[in-house]
C-alpha cells in the first residue's frame, strides 16, 4: 500500500496569523518541510476563504445552479493546491500517485493535524487532474489525548443503531423517510441487526432521546441523519429533537461525557450538514469528528459543509454497500461512494464534503468472523 503521511501544525497555537507548519513522515521519522520564499499563508486568511467558498458553493446549489457551484469549487480548490500546499508535500503526493498507479493500488493520504487546523479542506484540493478525495483514501488523524484504537484485523459488526432528527423530513417527503429507514435492510442477511428511531414512521413517535443515544455506545455502527449546526460559541451539534428541552441533540459535551467507547470502538456516521469540525464561531472547539475520535470511535465520517437530503441518503446507502457487502476498507468505501455520486450527478459537488477520521484500512465485517474469539 502506498501511504503518504502529512502533519500540519499552526506556527503558534495562540496566533491565528502564524503560518502553517508542514511535516512529512519519511523512513519512520517526521521531517519539517521548509517554508517557501513566497509570503506565508496565514491561518486566519485560509479559514475565512474556506468559509466564503463553501457558502458560495452551497448558495449556487440552493439556487438550482450546481454546475456553477462545481466551477467555483474547482477553481478555488486548484488555486489552494498550488498556494497552500508546500512544494515538497505536493511532490510527495504526486510521487505517491505515480507509485500507486505503477502497482495498480489506491494510495492512502494520512493527515495528522492540530485542532486549529481540522477545517483545512484536504478532500477538496484539486491537483489539476482530479480531487484528492477521489485520488486517495484520505484519513484525518487528529492530535488528541486518547485517540481511537484501531482493531487488529477486521472489526466485527453485529449491531447498527440509526437515528433521525425530527425535522429532516416533512410530510411531503415521506419517501425520504422510507429511504432512510431501509438503509441497513440489505445487510440483515449478512448478520447485521439494526434498530432505528423513530421506528414507526414520521407520525409514530419514538424520536430519539438521550437514553437511546447513550445505549447506542454498545453498538458497532452509529448512524445519525440530522440537521447540523454550530452555536454562538463555535460548538458543533447534531440536532435530533429541538422540541425536547432536556435533550436537544448530540454535541461534543455529550460525546465526551456519555459516549466513551470500549475497544474496539464503533463506526460513527454523522450524515448531517457540517458534521465534522467546528470553527465558525469566535473560538475553535474540538468539533464532533475530533470528539468521537478521542473517545475511542474506530472511525467517524462527517461533512465539512451543508449537504442535500436526497444526496445524503443515497450517499449513505452506497457507502454501506461498499463497506458491508463488498467488504471494502472504510477509506475505500468512502472514496467509492464519492465516485458513485459523481457518476450519478456530476454537477452537484456536495458529496466531496464527506471526510473520514480513523485509519482508512479498517474493515467493518458484518456478522461473526470465522475463527473469531471476540
């Protein structure tokens, strides 16, 4: 397997105008990448530019012009590839692609980052040939206190828990609910048992509460389809039931206090708008991706920007098909789901916003493993 490891750190944690420091893993040790002679790229400038770009892209998609959104995204993504990524890192990535092509394998790109840089859009960078999110199995491995512990060999999955937020689908979109409800149905014959909330349709009650979410920490897959948001302090959340005064939804506090996972941890899929890292508020918080990874999740999948509901449901179905039926490693299942979405609808680029926390080679195999003692 061709694997490139990059580390990105802020020049100073308390200074948003400090340049980004890059390192490459070579022969088992980290090597600092020298800054170029051009003016250093400032964190505050990058962050604001990313926010403006994603807002402009989603505005065009919302206006029914996804083709324009794709053009805007590609132009800026290729510009950032040239301006943000140092030459040594670009060369390492390019060499990795050539080596992988010669061996007919898909390369892996591991991104190790400080929390202040979780919002950097690696998956969206375009090297002039294609998006890095399609060229590589990209993995984010944040620098945390605990960290997810990858299982040795395949991760057995027997139980999936699926949660739907109360306001994702309205009465006129009942077909959307049905598509969500049957996400895990194809894998029952493979030995995967699943439960969902609500269980009896949009009007049948049973919306998820804190008790159901906490109980899901024993499951092997936790799937959350909800609206995502960021509060005034920059803390990110997944809204399950805004009408519940006791439990609004999942935020980093809930994850840290209630969802500490046993080893090996589950796969968590936050299928929601902006369900990855925070960073929109006045201060940078951990974000849900970092929080789940730190509490022991074997993998976390989220998005860096708003996404469409229809696309999100279809994307999840394709991802789980590749992961559970085809038994692809999680990084490859995510990459293939992106490829599927591009082939289905080449104009709408929001499928590019999905990101992975955790090692991309982890496999999640449904049902008992032959010879397993787990």
